C-alpha cells in the first residue's frame, strides 16, 4: 500500500498542547515530527523511552537538556541537535526568559498517540 505525500503548511499541523505535529503515526509508522514551544519555566521532567529514540533540533532560545543517570547537562542553543537513544533517561527545560522552539523527532512513530492525538477516522 502506498502512503500519500504529506505537506503541512506553517501553523496547520495537528496540535496537542504545546506540540504541533507535522508528521503523525497516521502519516508514517517510522517517526513523529513536531515543533515544540516551551515557555520560560516549562519543561518535561526526567523520563525514559524504552523503545524509541527522541531528538531535538533547537530553532530558537536555549534548551536545557539533562542526560543519563549521571545527569550530564547540555545547554543547546539555536542549531544544536541532541539525539537521545532509546533507554536513556533525559529531561528538557526552558530555564531562560524567552520561548524555546525546537523540532522534535521520535522514532519510530507512536508518540503522538501516547500524548493524546487520536488516530484519524476511517
């Protein structure tokens, strides 16, 4: 079965909270692609994805990333890419005074559904 081409115009993705999904599990089983905006003080506490890689490409602002059991800290500014392999503990936070925008890829797909985006009907 051939999947259709997906073109998502700016601001026209599927939203769940502060995540705008550009590629969903309905579009491809291989990954989810989203733009995440973290306001100052927002973040995601430490967690592990057992079966998927999680990655971040910072577009604007500075993303504070805490990695691994030893708590290694990375201050990721615009253009910095962070790949967190499956099974690696990580946390992200915006500790600055302006919004952080980042491109987020989870592979394989499924993240969108876990945080509340329902499958398309039909």
